[in-house]
């Protein structure tokens, strides 16, 4: 039950994008079309899950026992960067169409602050291994949800008559603001 | 040979022409997350500038030693080292501020503004030029963070840098200090700035057009220049 709460909390109540402002760059950059936003969300979720597992192991099995916690940023970011590289190679090997769909986004994921943020939050909240896994899954689901909704809205927005000075980033930010307002309705539902 | 621009221009371009936030839409995460007050904005801006300046200096000094295949990884390690320094210093010297900024200080590592400047500028220019560029971009970032922080602080809690600026009768807009307020305010600010730029441009175009009509030969030469 607690695990489900962690999942829902990370996905909806404390949505990474709309409540913590993590992963704004792809959220604004790749949310033009639903057909690219959804795969991007899935790729991010996959990397998030791997990151949660690997960084938890590194933190509790290497950094803490050897008392080198101050190395956490350097080691986390290196792990994330190499993980992304690994995922890219893996997808390229397994499925060419998927690689063509996701390939360009994968390098972007390295500098997605949601990934590093996830690793830091897991340390901050002192989660156990299973909790960390569910937290990572929830955060990924939340990111996918937010970016897909955003892409859906932006596809409709193409047809709308937006003032010239608000086209592009400004209107996207305002839409994101309204989305954040909507997600605020979930606030206080769960406090984990 | 590329046209050399003066060092002063390297600095000033970051303030407005290529302002990292308003023009390039980089570094949005800290921009939106910490700007509940102007003070937070300044602190975050200074921390980011520190990291940007020192990593630019180091990277442009050793740019010829870094093999291009592993350059991104090397940049990230250098940046992460400076972020660790900032984080430890802030935790020791300003514990309250450090607590308020929370995980957003370590997240400077993945601020695309910093990595972007290393890739686009420091790796191709000598240290002096990279230093000016980093200082300019940092200042532009501080300006953006502080102005957004100031607007949100004034409307959301009636204060500016902790001093009350709006009368008690003004009901604070709670939404301003919530996440939604950050998106809305930044969106409106960017839209407004675009509006000003567009208006200036159309006015200039009109002026040019009227000059064209008066002196057709002159305008032809001008057009070629442009």
C-alpha cells in the first residue's frame, strides 16, 4: 500500500515537471507532437527506473561505506551519462525503428535534470531499495503524463490564433502554468 | 578567419542579445523553481555564475588536451566538481539559504546553460574570451532570475528582499508563490519582452521603408550591406 502511495505521489501529487520544475527543457522542447512526446516520456521513464536502481546501489554500497558521500554529484552524473549511452546502444541493437524514433532524444536525457533530481530526492528522502524503484517508476509515469498532455494541447494550439509575440516558448509556459494549476487540485491528497 | 569581436561585446551579448533565459530559453529548471523571492534568485544566480565562470576558465585552458570523443563527460565532471564546492561552502556558510534552495544547488550540474556554453564557446576560444562570455551569460542569468523573483515576491508576499513594499490592504496573490505562478509569470514576461522587441523592429522597418521611398539609390546600397 505504501509503495502504491509513493508511486501516485511521485506521478501526480508531486509531479516532477509541474511541481518540482524538473525536466523543463524536454517538456518545452519536445512537446510539439504527441508522436514524439510519448516515446520521449517512455525513454525517460526507462532511464529513470535504471537510474533509481543504480544510484541507490552506488550510494548505499559504495559512497556510504567508504565515507565519500561528497562525491555523490560527480558519481551520479557519470552513472547517468553512461546509462544513457548504454540504453542508446541497446535500442540501436534491438530495434531500428525505435532507435530512429528515440535516438535523437536520448542524448537530451543526460542533461534532463529530472534524472539527476530523482537520484538526489531518493537520497534526500532516505528511501529503501523497493521504495526507490517505485519512486523512479512514479516519477517517470508523471513525466510521461505531463509531456503527453502538453503535446496534446500544443497540437490543438497550432490551430489557435496566438498573438505573434506569444508564439513559441511564452504560450507554452502559460499553458504549463494552467496545467500546474490543474494538478494543484491533487495537492494534499497524499503526504508522503 | 572569423571576424573577431571585442571582449566587451563578449560580455554584453549575454545581458540582452543572447540572454540565456529570455532569448535562448536555457536553464529553465532553476529559473522557475527557486524564484519565490528575489533573494533566492540572486543566490541561485551567483552560484550558477560561479560554476559557469570557473568551469569555462578550466575547460578553455585545457581545451586542446580533451579528446573530442569524451569531451561531454569531461565537461560534466569539471562542472560537477565546482558544484560540489559551491554546495559544501553554502552548507557551511549559509545553512538557511542552502536548505531553502535544497536539491536545486546540486542540480546546477545539469543546467543546460552551463554545458551549452562549454560546448558552444569555451571549447573553441581562449580563456580570456571564455571568461568574459561566462561573466556575461552569468550576469544575464542573474538579471533574469532576480527580475522574475522580484515580481513573484512583490505580488505573492508583498515584500521585496524582505522589506514590505505593498500596503497591508493588498491581498497577496497566493498563486504567485506556487509552481503555477512561476510558469505564468515567466510566460507573460517573455511574451511582453517579445512584444517590445517586435514593436521596435516594425518601427525600424517602417523608418527604413520611408527612407527607401525618399532615396531609392541609398537604400539599395543599404540593402546589400544588410
